[in-house]
C-alpha cells in the first residue's frame, strides 16, 4: 500500500515523531510505501508530494516542527480542490490512503472528504489540548514545560523588584496550558477562556499576594476575557481561515492591575516559543504511538476514524465524534486550582 501523510494547521512539537512512527511501523510490519504531501492540504490539492523512505525518518522524533511543512489551505477550494479532483490525483499517483495529522479544522476537512468517499485516517494535533475525544494530545506536555520554565524565571525577576508579572500563554478556546503551567509554577491567579473574571477579582488576588510580601504572578490564556469584554482580545487582524488572531490580553491586564493596585506590573507574552523546539519525552512517545496506530487503522480500512489516547491505551474513534465538542477545563479542575489563588 502507498500511504500519503500530511501535517496541517498550527504546528506542534511531535509532528515529526508521528511521521517517524507511522513510517517505521508501516515499513516494518506492512511493507508499506510512504509519500509526504508538502504544506498540508495544499500538497494534496496541488499534487505536490515527496517520497518518505525509512532513512528519511532517522532521528526525527526529537526534531521540532514538521519536515512536511504546514498551512491552512482549504482542500475544497482551488483548481485541484474537492473530493473528485483529489481522488483523481491519488489514483494517478497510486496513493491508496491519507494519514492527516491536524487539529479540529484539519480533521473536519478530513471528515468531509471521507464522507465523499476518500480513504483518510486522522491523527489529533493540538497544543491547546482542546480536542474532546483524546485524553491528551502531543505537543501539550512540551508547551506546559516551556511555559512552566518561563514562569519559574519570571518569578525570580518579579520577586527582585516586588512587581506583578502577567504571563500570557496559548489557549484559544480552552485554558489547559494556563491551568497546568500555572499550577506547576505556583501562579497566584490563573485566567482561562472558560472562566471570565472581573478586574476587581483579579486585583483582589494580586493585593492579597502583595500583602503577604510576595510578588504576584498571574497566568492568563490568550483566549481569556474579562466579564465586561465581548470576547477574547484581538488586535492583529484575521488568520488565513478568517479567525481573529489572538494575543495581547496580558498587555491589557498589566496596566489595569498597576492602575488599580499601585503595584508596578509587567507583562510577558510567550507566543510561539511554546510551539517551537524539541518535543518532551512524553510527547515523543505519545506521537510515535499515535503514528504507529494510524498505520494500523489504515490497514483495518478504518476510514473516517482518528487515533486517540484513552487512559494509557491508543484507540480509534470516529472523526465526527472527535470534532463534535471541545475539551474544556471542567469547573472542578478550576475550583481545585483556585484554592491556591491570591
Ligand atoms: N469546515 C471545514 N471544511 C473544510 N476545510 C476546513 C474546515 N475547517 C478547517 N478547514 C481547513 O483545515 C485547515 C486547518 O484548520 P485550522 O483550524 O487552521 O488548524 P487545525 O487543524 O490545527 O485546527 C483550515 O485552514 C482549513 O483550510
Ligand atoms: O499563530 P497561528 O499559527 O495562527 O496560531 C495561533 C493559534 O494556534 C494555537 O496555538 C492553537 O493551536 P492548536 O491548533 O494546536 O490547538 C492557539 O493557541 C493560537 O491562538
Ligand atoms: Mg484549529
């Protein structure tokens, strides 16, 4: 069998480990051949792909980014877009199936294409950990490690000056990175999209920390909004899929905190540093296993399914189930963390 692999949407540490896991499992257990589509669905629509041999994936699990490139191309648009054109391209090149590694956008596209008869298996990718049908997604652990290290470092400089530090992490719809890095780093307040708060509440936490003689540290997810804001802060226009580009809520909150509490405040936006570089050991293992099981799903003709982590096992679920809802931080997890605020 000849299998095409693609990586699509925002990148994530561990993408290369998925590719390596899939290729090694396919070559060793099934005598499969592989090609990689360049730049996500763009390579599928344009018939732009390259062979991936076993030697191409040597040492790849520790490498950040994706050797295939990623984009936000819509596979239903453009001259070569849509299921009929894509199937023709696959037939002409003897490609039997596609493994699509991506988040809810990529997987929604994959589901629509499988509904039209294409043979696709999905692998969940999200740094935000916002896909409901998998317990964890690779990349998340690495992002939490990076954010935690940053928080540890920011605490020492904050303490030296008696300042309040507001640290912004990723998290468009859900606050998992903020919750985990904030708990790990001993944050005095964690602000997430699922839990809008008032500036008065935030300042109450900040002042209580100052009153104990400590430098307050606030972790905020980019998708957080104050109760009186319409939605997440965005001042950078739209992304390639016409969604508001987030980032900058920390820059808004720090002066508001300083003005109300009189505590000198600074902000740091971690941004894409959370998505760059080598994946953690946990993410390498998870990504490798997901890649291996995706190949098994191809050989089981499990079209329209996605591999998923359930407890410590890798299972398959339908993509439709996977993209149906978001993995939000439950109220109980937030309440647990909140005991430590202020
Ligand atoms: N409903 C959809 N139908 C077809 N293509 C989609 C759909 N949603 C997203 N896509 C495509 O998948 C790409 C990747 O989605 P995006 O949300 O940006 O990343 P991710 O896969 O990481 O969630 C989008 O740019 C878009 O072209
Ligand atoms: O800068 P980009 O590539 O547009 O992506 C930014 C967005 O991607 C994210 O990292 C989401 O990533 P995931 O798709 O991996 O969940 C958000 O936190 C952020 O808003
Ligand atoms: Mg998405």
